[in-house]
């Protein structure tokens, strides 16, 4: 059978190496062209008959490899018969002029590839005819000799052309052209039998007897085409099933992958299995860093910066499967990133909760120390004075008893006042889940009552309840910033704004005080830095914008990690604040007031 490529592959202009090969073939054919034309003029009927016969045989094609669109025709046996029956110049001419395949009629192949087909067939036929006529041989012996010369030369030329077009190795090109070998061998034998029969009928019977071949050849061709089509459909279905199995196995493996390198390795293996018959399959790679060799076609992985490097020229089905693999890679890498961020968020929450627990323990120790140092002395004094009251009363000294009773009363009242302050401080440190907004309102109300500071609180955009450790973090941040304002800023107005969504909670605190230069804060003022460190433990960020005479704005953004739950609608004592000024500059806090 005659090897040929369909127009679907040859419609695009070939690469430059292939064009150079066509020019070389043209240069080789040019010297033989005058003699070939003269031979055709000398035997016009024979030339016309063989051209028509070759053209008719070329229209009987069977697809040999559906994936590469490689097809074979019945042109080869007739061409070999022409090599034996005709002189080399005429054999050259009829193969140069005759139709190569229906591709030239049905499609629009590149002129370069059409020229390649005609030139290579003419040169192969001329070479084969020269070998056969180099010594006197009978028709049968000539046909037997012509078959391997013609077929092997054609195999070498087609393999070389595929190497130049697909930029693969010559060995891989030969393997693609001759695969599967049983089919190649059967075609070789069939060509030989038909060529011998063609030569015998033409030389021993009569030229017109070749018409007798039309019926059997057509029936054989129809049977061969039907069998080949059925075989192609079966192979195509089997290949599709294998590729779907590869995709299914890849999806299952990616679900349990715990590392990006494992995802890349699994995807690379799957893509190489899908492109198992491609010469460049070993070069297919998944680049997590987005760096690929220039000779590979880059495919983007959705949602990531990774790229998949594939050889160019893949058919539509493989491109669709490659796109599916890229999507699976993207989902796996995004899942790993989300799991990593969730793990980091959970670890940060655990660290923050641990720090809050440790600080709570320290706070209880401080309360106990204050009770011991501030409350117990008053009670001890009251006890002593009570004993003195009893002694004075027993002695009947009413004046002394009255003075001592007053001292006891003053000691008890001092203890009560001190204990009340301790209990108030303790109550402010106790934060129950969901108490974020009420706690902020209580702190604002206390600043209004005790210090006369105008405080605006805006929590209208707080829609998602956050975790308890994050609530404690934000409440203590508000308390610390409020204490800084009261102690240092000399402000008349303070704005507190709290917002939240499914991704993060945001806290903005602005005062119209004197402001400061954060880069020139004196030693010993570490409040803001400690706040920043606590926010960083929750994977958040605290930024500050301040300048002398322009007030101070602090923003705290804490990611929630997972979607929050809707916040309660009721808000106690909230009031809308005036919009904070637009910051002049924003920088991460390195020191505090």
C-alpha cells in the first residue's frame, strides 16, 4: 500500500526543514525531467493509460492510523507495475503527473506538501525502475525485486518527512510509520502480490487485461476498508477507555495527595499515558514554578501559577483530555493551598488561645495580689480597730470608743471601694462568646462618662460572628488603643468602626489628637508593638497612620479562616461615627505609644 498523509495534517505550511527537503527533491528531479517528458511524447497512449490507472488506484484509500491521519492507497502495486513494465524515464513521468490521493481533490493541502508527494513518488519510481532494468530480468523476478526497493525507499522518505515535520527522532519516526508491524508486513506482502499480478497481466497477456483487476480489486478494497474501519473503531474505543481509566485513576489519586510535588508527578504520569504514542511523551512535564522548555507548548493550570508543558500538534481529543488534567491539577493545588491556610489559621488560633489563657492566668494572679496588697490591709486594720473598740467599750471610755468605731468604719469602706475596683477590672477581663459589640460599647461609654471623650461606634457592617479568641483579641486591642488615646493623644473625638464578612474582620480606630511620629517613639512605649504581635499570632495585620498634629488611625485586619456565622442583630448603645479621614500613608507598626 502507498503511504500518504491526509489534508487535515498537510493543510498548514510545513516547517522550514521540510521545505528544504522539498527543494532538495526538486533539485534531484530536475535533471530527469526532460527525458521523462520526451518519453511521454514518444509513447502518449501508454503514458496516458498509466496516469489514469495510477490516479484511479490512488482514490482507493484506507486509513492506517486514525490518530496521525496516516492512510494507505492501492497506488503502490500499480506504481511498482509501472516500474517493471515501463522504462525509467516514463515510470518517472507517470508517477510525477498522476494523482496522489483524493486529498488533492477533497481538501486543500499545502503546495509544499503536494509537491513533496509528487516528487517523492516520481523519484522512488524512477530509482526502482533503474534498479529493475539494470540487468535483464523476467517480469515476475523484476516485480519481486521492485517491491522491497520501492517500499523500503518509500518508508525511509516518509519517515524522514515525519521527523522534519514533527521534530522527533528518526528512530521514533520509523517506528510510527511502520507501526503496528503486523499491519505493515501484511501490506508489504499484499503489495508484492498485486504488483506481480499487475506486471504479469500487462506483459504476458495484454495491457487492457489490467481492467480485469478492477472487480476483484474493488471487492478486496471494500472488504479491507470495512475491516480496517471496524478495527480502527475498536482501537479508538479501547484507547478512549484506557484514557478514561487514566483520568479516573488520576482524579482518585489527587484526592488523597498531600503535597504539590506528588500532584505534579501524578499528573505528569497521566499525561504521558494519554500521549503514549507521541514521540515527545517523555518530555511532558508539570512545572509548579511556571518554567518550561521553550519547545513545549505551555498550558495554564487554572487558579495557580503552574504550567503544563505538552508537545504541539496534539489532536482534539487529547487536547480535551489535557485540559481536563490541567483542571484537575488546579483543583488539587487549590485544595492543598486551602488546607495549608486552614492549618496555619488553626495553629494561629490555638497559639492565640494559649496566649490568652496564659494572660488570663496571669491576670487572676494580679487580682489575687491586689486583693492581698490592697484589700486585706484595710480588713486587717478594721479587725485591729474592732478589738480596740471592744477594749474601750469595756473600759467605759465613750469618746475613745466613738473614735475607734469611726476608724473601723473608714477601714471597711476603704476595703469595699478597693474590692469594687478590683471586681470591676476583673469583670472587664471576662469576655463571653458573642460579647464583642457590647464590650466595645461598654468601653466607649466608660470613656464618655469618666473622661468626657466623644466616642462614635459603628458596627452596622458587622455581619458574621467570629471565633471567641479573635473576639478577645479585638476587644483587648480596642481597650489598649482607647487607653493610649486617653493617656497620650489629648483627643476630643474617637471613632471605632467594626466590619466583618466571610473572609476577615476589620477594626478601624481613629482619633483627632496630636498624633505622633511612629519612627521616633521613645523607649519604654511598647503598647502598640505588643498589640501588633498579638494580631500577627492570629495571621492578621495591624497598620498605623499618624503624623504630628494630624491624629492617628489604626487598622486591624484578622482573617477568619472559615466562614463565620451571622452576627446578632441587636446592638446596645451603638452610634454612627463620622467617617475616618483618608490616611496619608500606611505602614506596619514597629513601635507604639
